[in-house]
C-alpha cells in the first residue's frame, strides 16, 4: 500500500515537472503583446498627376496635370552612414504591440517629389509682375495655355541659391526633395503564417503578414524657383496625409526582421512655401504609392 502511494506521488511530481518545463520553453515569438519594434529602410515612389496652384501678390495660376517622379539613390552606403542617412529616400518607424495582433507606431516616410522638367503643361490664370522683374516676361492671361517647362535653362532641382538665371528665366522648377516628409501614426495588424510554410521553430524563422492604416502631417522642404524669383528652401508644415499598407515580415532568431511593404495614400498640401515672401504660396493634392524594404528589431524592455 505504501509503495502504491509513493508511486502515485512520484507520477504527480513528474507530470508537474514536465508541465513546468513545457511552459518554460514557450517560444519567444508565440506572443507579441508588450514588445517594442524599430525599423529603418528605403523606398521608391510613384505619384499621380496633380493640379498645382501658385498664388502671390501679382499672380495666381494653376499648372494642370503636373507630372512628377521620385529621386532614387540606388544601393548606396548613405543608407547606413550615420552622417548621411537622411539624404536618400528612407523610412523610419518605431512602435509597440498593445496585443498579440495589433500595434501602434510612429514613423517618418522621407519621400522625394520632383516635377518632371521635360513636359508641356497647360496653365490657367494670370501673371502681372512688375516690369523690372525678369519673370514679367510671362505676364499675361492664361486659359489652358500650353507652357514648355524645359525652356530657358530649366533644370530639375533648380539652381543653387545665389546663382542667377538667364533672361528670360525658366517658368518653373519645383520639387520636395529634402523631402516630401510624411510624419505619421499607424495602427497595424500582424498575423503569423509560418505554419503555411511548415516552419517548425518560429524562434529561428517566422513569417508574418501585416496590414495597417495611417494618418499624419506633411513637413516638406520645398525647393521652388518660380518666374525667376529667389527660391525658398526651408521646412514647413504644409498639409496632411492618409495611407494604407500591406506587407510581409521575415523574423530571424527572435529579434531581427526584414520587411517588405506596399503603401499607398493621399496627400493634400494647401500651404506650400514657394519664395522668400510669406505672400507666395502653392497648393496641390495627389495620390502616392511606395515600395518599401526595411530592416528592424523587435524586443521587450
């Protein structure tokens, strides 16, 4: 009888020890709640055509269906050089999982928007600059009037400050290249799909799908040379943006990940600075599409 009782207690003790061992080896990647993450990456961008209105004391006109593109740097050491990391088109994000499937994050999408100089765009409005200004060459009433944006020395990126244009000057050189800064908050969902690929140990390799919605402000540094006037090139809060994304995440050895995303959205900027005068403004709205590759880390504090 004593032997049976002793055997019973030994079995119970063994089962309890086994259960504790099972709990102790629960995978780090099994739960996300309470984890932080941070990532850094690069992007390529596409933009829809946009009607851009330019207005000031002596002019008010709209360039219809402006074409624009990004300014990629390709594979470059600047992406990881601390002194130059903000020069290329980059993405920074940091966030927190408030449950296993959902996170909230803040980020900075550093895109670049360059008006395509080699285009003919229709212009509607009026220009009536003082006769002593070089840009008065363009004075007149425009009614869907075609204007060649490549004439009279126009170059993408414009001229450096202090460099004089010819006479007549270029009609318009325009870009947000330092950059089209979308500072935003996102709420995202994350789902582990490792079992779809038969991965037995997610602490070694885990695959996740992620989707999210975001909103934020636009803080561009706009480089505009308009009708020969001195360019403006300072950061300025100019409007807002909305976005949605979908991506795939590969997490390696619990703490490190590689993530690819497709991200699209809407940008509306009604207060763009264009010259050194506070009276001169521009406004535009358009849709954008980003392709993003980022590396990051996920951890608990």
